[in-house]
C-alpha cells in the first residue's frame, strides 16, 4: 500500500511517501522512502527540503503563508504520484479520551479533533490544517487516518493518569495526565525490539525522547505505564524552552509580582524557560555544549547539568515504577546525537548496574531511522541503546493497519 505520511507541526510539515508491504503472518514491512522532506518556517520565508530514491537532496526557499499553502506546494511536488497514493496518515497531537487508536478521518472525527484544540491550542489546529489541505487535494474517497500522539499512553493505570484534584472538578474539565510524544516512544520501543530481536512483550523499557521537547516513558510488555508529560506538554523534564516540573503556585506568585495575567506566566514557562531561560543564551544543546567547553560559560554549564540531573531523577523513579528495567533507550535530536549528554546522564547510575561503553557511546551518532546501537558494556543491566526514532514509518504502518481493519 502506498502511503503518504503528513506530520504537521506548529510551523512545519514533514512528509514521507512510502510503500508498506505485508509479509506472511501479517508482518508489515516499510520500504525505503520514495520521497521525503519538510516545509519549515511556515508563516514567513520557509525552506522546502526534499530527497528521494530518484532525486538528490535539494532545498529551496519561498514564502509560505500557512499550512494550507504549504500542503499545496508539497502536493505539487508529488503531482506525479498523487494518483497512486492509496492512503494518507496524519500525526495528530491530542486525541483526548475518545481517540485511543488510529482512526479513520470522517467529518465527525475532524470535528472531534477541532474540539480538542481547547486542550492543545498550539498543535491540533496545525494538524487539522494538514488534514483539510490533503482532503481538498485528494477528495472525499481516499482513506485518511489520524494517528494520535496521546493514544500510546492510554494504557497508563489510573494511579498514573490522575492528578490529586477534586474528582468532580477534574472530570468536569477533562483534567488528567494524557502524555505526549506517544508516536516517538512507540517508535523507540519498536526500534529496540527490531535491533535486538527481543519481543516487547518480554521486556521493561525506559524510553527517553530528548530534543527541543523532552519526555520519558516507562513501558512494560509494550504498553506505556507512565510518562513525564501530563495535561499539557509542559510537565516533566527540562526542555529547550519549557520549564518542565515547577510548583503550581509559581504561576499566581509571578502573575501577582510581575502584574501580568496567568496566561502570560504560562507563556514564559513554555517559551522563555528550560535551557533557554537557564542559560540566557540558547535552547540548542549543541550551542550550549560548545560555549560551555570553548568559553567556559558557567550558565550554559549549569543548564546542561540541570537538564541531565532532571533526566537522571526521572530514570530513578521509573526504575521504581517498573521494578527494574531491561533497557534504557535514548532517542530524539539530543538523545541520538549528543554522546556527552548520554554520558552525563548515566555517569552516576552505576548503582543500578548501568555502565556505558565509552567507545560505543561516542560512535552511536547519526544512525539511520529505526536503527539501534548498544552503548553499554556487556553484562550491564539495564543495557542502554540509542535508537533513531522513525515517527513517519510508525504512522505509515498504523495507517495501513487501520485501513485494512476497517476494510475487512
């Protein structure tokens, strides 16, 4: 089945055109991408990157007004393949309580995603723009599937899902821990299983999605049982510009002291905090590592230390949640490409049996999507791996499963 995957972000659209083949026993194999790329910087002068089996990598810049315009540019490039596409898979950030599996997109589902924009105002509207742009291009009959970031975490037990709020209040306003980055965490677990040959049903994993946004998940027998993000993606680890965990009273305290609305303080926590706020310099871990080493920038060094401390703190707590783990899996831009950060995180965890192999750790960078590399010494338990998360492949497979399930 030829599937077009559309991954819409707040100012970008990633895409991949891929063939998914079903092998004996129902195993779905994804072929190398026929075409893939991204439109970045939507709303201004954007870059359009594309590469494929028959074309080299190229980048052009052009004015892109909005997501609908970006979709038209993208689909113009795919014009020769449009008639062959059999399904479109869309990443959707928030599925609430009602969308717990990949779902065929109908007018009713579209309206449901729109209603959930109240819980994800920075994300669901851009996902909807991708859906509507694709529908306008392909018409009403081509199957389209929504794959939800929150769905993977629907298996968390109630004790992990609920906040200690008055129950009636939480129910009335749909306040609970939803978790995010679910597609990435599912892809990391899948990459571990593919790389080791160990079925997910037999292992306990802690997956670390470390990029500009960061989260950690505890996975038992292939099912998420705990994750760091909660009602919104603000909870949990220190991130590029997000604070992660803070005392809730800080919001009203700063609002009163700074004479601003609570919404403005929340914006600070989302956009001015994290690595950027701590360093006063950048939200890019590569830049912070550079200035910490070359310029002995103490604020950058402290930002890195706090980032790693918070990850290590969560690792310890998730080892307790799982009763021990078989492996820790690093992914995301930082997790995949910053050996020094992996070393700093793991350095003080020998107490639980975790011991990195320095040479393997340094070598595990720039992995191909879906590939896994072990970075611990033999006998380390838990072991640690680097996996290049492949969200688009996961979305493509989930799209095929959904379409075939509905068709049958």
